[in-house]
């Protein structure tokens, strides 16, 4: 194999596919990026068997062939080359010569034949969203997946399509995040669970432009994202997702409208007094016209008052401050509405047309305090 | 004590003195910042017994007093307060109330009486340099102090004043860095060893402006830096510094003039192939008109050619690439001159009037390769 392409194209491609290189593996071939110039295009591929990414880069194929290069070494070399044309050339014994201006690197490689290709997916069933929308939806839900594997389903997000609505849901046992977006067209109903890791990596790769489209297609076991010159294929998580509809309710006894930034800053300040792992709740005392937030730990105590517009009953309720912070951080609205039933029922933060719903369980502060 | 000052003044002051708060200590009082409003000014002080920093901040003293607040908690609280007036008020039992707008923090404090004040220094003997110069001189020498304590003297830098020249020297057994700057006036000769940590912290605190002055004064055991509203007092390292003059020589058999950026980038690329702790040298082959750099490790090999202007003999010599990189990174000249004697003698990188001299010992590459 011998190919020539610009350093910048190479850097971009390598950085995209590197997201699918596992940080730890017992199979050295999985630590590689496959450079495939066996056909008329140059393709880079990485695949950790759960998540696979393939991207095309511009360049000249002088001699067809494929080679698998250690991702870490390859990407470090490529990044530090002068900003010029790069030649990648293999020799008979899988040695690979990377040349750029007067710099010559010679590294050991592995046969491309050993590499496990991405599964071939028939793309007949797909929906289209903009890069911007997909990136936003992931950002606004990904924080509430569970970060350990005790319940596999909680490490993923539900992608549910019904007519022209895509609903994305994540939950971790203490809170639920729901985002709904309107699609341009209507589609047949579909319900899949996408691994959180896939969504995190996708959101790093896509540019986030409102004009650029991502095609999302589905098979029985896989979800495929196609955008620009890149294809991302991920396994789905098997099983039936949690029935969340029965946990949602639109009844409330207390409704609070509050400036989001003020509330967020106040809770953020309060958490200074809590050491990591310390389960101190923030206590919220809702009264007519104002809300008092209080926290107390070994380090000291803090309280602060914020103006609110209140409907309904007064309420004293406690929360894990982190859960409130996580939700408030991703909401773009200047003012938010909080709905409460009582001190033991979940709090809902949602907008009028329910494009987002954040459900957060309270904590029993009498027991903790 | 009760004082009122702006959040921004407080943040600035706390961030300056925090540099002298030890990260680990068995004495809780050393983890504190002393807020001293016992006289007509508000002073913040931290002191780890080696290095002490004191800074004045603007504000109103409503009631005189002093109090010692845990540096970490105090600085975190101050940083997260709203951008407004902050009131710090102590109560009888050393509880301290920090109020800003509607936020109220109540934290435990320690009596200011237990705090060890900075030594009082008579300032009669001092030199003046600009913040910019001091910052540059530190940056250009600090990298070659030794990072372990086996030889205490190597963890500091020599500050030597003779007439109107300040010479700053650091060395670690493999290399020596020397910077000379001209002072505006002549001073009596002086020779002290300043702890590297002091210089690192100073360089973070000073602004780096060419118009702002730093007064540096000396006592038998201390060096004092005064600038803006801040005083930094540091213990000196005792002993007589290494005699470096006998290690310097202006003879050479080979002189190379080379583009600094090209050389630096090339060595930087070459180090990709070396894992941390791996002692592979970079081999430099100096010939007429060009210099070839070669490196070889388990990962692979790299070679690259750079144009040079050469005087004298051809030479094949090996170096620890890190030492070359460290020196080249801090030199601001576009072209540098390298002077060699033979493959076993040190290489000198210096400018014509010797405002900087970097001496680097070669490695015996035959043995290593």
C-alpha cells in the first residue's frame, strides 16, 4: 500500500476514528486503526466490537492495500508531522514508512487482514436530524445515565420514535431526563436503547451545525449514525426499557417560577460545604414570594434567599444538590418552572410544551440532618 | 473583626497568598489565611515557614481584628460569591460569617493569635528589576533545577549580583542554565541560593509587565520580593553554590547555526518513539550543510535532516532529547548557535553576548544503542 494525503486530513480522520479505540484491551488488533486503500477511497476504521467508526479521507492511492497501525503511535506521529503532504507506505513485512517533508518514521504494523470490519448494515429504515439537534439532545440527557454496570439498561438512553417525535430518555434510579424533539417527517414507531458511551463519543465527533444532517438508521441489534464522511455503528442494549410514563404526573400542589441562573449559582455555592461522597441535602423552604436554600455540614452552614413567583402551598423539601445542578446546567431557558406535590414526591422541572422534563426524587432530610 | 470589601479584590488577594499555603501539613494553622484588620489596612497572609506571602486589599474596616480562615474553604467560597460587596465578620467563638448579597456562609475559624507572622525584614539592601524581566529569567532557568532533594542546593537557583549584572544559574548534574541581565544601577556583590519553589510561585503571582518594578532585598537568611501590594519572603538555601565557571569554556571544534523552531519540532517528533523513563538518546550527525537526527526504539525508528550552517569538524553526538527540548523551548531567538568540542564534551547553546548559556552533557550512544 502507498497513499499520499495532507496532514490536516489525516489528523482529522485519525482523531474521529480514535474514539472507537478501546483504552484497555487484550487484543492488540483492536488498538489499531485500519488504513484501507484497497478500493478507490482511503478509509480509516476503528472498532472495539461494541462501537465502530469509519471515515473517508481525501488523498491519492499510489498502490492499493490495507494496513493496521497502532492507534496511539499513529495519531501521535501524524499530529506532530509538519503541515504538509504525508506518504504512508507499507513494506513486505508489515513495516510502515511514514514520510513528511524530511521526516521519516518507520514503525511496526499489523496485517489489515486480521482486522474485524464493521458489520454491513442495509440502510432502508432511517430518520434525519441535524447535527445541532442530536448534540443538544445528548448533552441534555446524558448526565443522568447510571455510571456503573449494575443495571446495564441504565447505562444507555432510550431513543423512541413515534410519528414525527423523537423522545430521548435517560434515568439512574434517582432522576429521569426526557427530551422530545419534532422531526421533519413522520416515521414508523421504533424503540431502541443506545449505549451511553456511543452517544458520548458521537457528540464529540459531530460538528454541531444546524445545517448538517445526521442519518440515523436501525437494525435489530445496531444503530448507525451517518454524517459528513463518517459512519458510526454501535450495538444496541437488549431488553425492554423502563416504563416511565407511569412515573410522570402533571398534578402539583406547589409551582415555582424562578430565575435559572440565580438558582444554579446559589446551589453551586452551597455545594462548597459538602465534601465528595458526603450525602448532605440542600433544603429548600418555599414560601410566598421567596425561597430559602439551606445547607449544613461539618465545614459550616450556608443559607440564601431567592425571589420566586409561587402558586399553591408552602413546602419544605430536600434534594441532592448535584441532581438539581445537573438538570439546571443543561436547560437553556432563563426562567424555569418547578412543580412539587409534597416533600416525598418527585420534583418536576419542565417547560410548557414539555420539550424537556426533568424528574428528581427528593431526599428525606429529617433523617439525614 | 468586621470588614467589607469587593469580591474581586478579595479573590485577587486570596489567590496571591494561597501560593504560600502548604498542600500537606500537620499544623492546621498553616492551612489558614490570616485576615488581619488590626491596623488601618486589610492584609492577607499565608506562611508555610519557608515561604510567606502578604498582600494588602482595599476595603472598609468596620471593626478591627484578626482571624485565621482555612485557605481552601475560604478561597472556594470567595470565588463562588456573587460579584458584589463581601462582609467578613467574626463572632466571639471564632465562628466567621461571610455575607454577600443574600448569601450567608457560616464557617469555623481559628484564632489569629496562633498564626506565625512573616519575619520582619529591614529593607536597606535591595535591587530593582521589572516584573517582566524577573518572570522571563525564572522561566528561562527554572526547568533545570533538580526535582528531588538528594542535593538540596540543586533544588535552588543561584542569584549573583556583580556591579550592574544579575546572573541566575540553575543546574541538575546533567546540564546548566545561565541567564545574565543588565541592571539599571550597580550594586555591591551578592550571592544567594533561592529555593526553586519560591521562584515558581513568584512567577505565577507577578503580572509580567515591563513597567512594573519588583524590589528584591536580602538578609542573611531571607530574600524578599516586593511588588504592587504584595511582599514575598522566602528562606534562602544555605551553603556555597557550585563553582560553574570552571565548567564553562569558549573553545569549540564545531559550531552549528540552525533554525530553532525546526530543530525543536524535529526533536519533539522524535520523542514520540520513546516511552517515559526509556533512556533512548537522539543521535545527531553533523555534516557540511546539514544535520541528521536519528532515534530508534522498540516502537520504531525516525530520522530527519535539517539544513545548518557549519563551522569546523563533522561530528556524531548523542543527547537526552528532553534536555535539548527544555533549553530550546525557552530561547526566544529564531536562530541558535550550538558549540561542540567532541562527542564526550558538553554542548553549549549560547548567544553572542552570552545573555544566555545552556550547557548540556552528551550521552554515550554507543553504549546505549
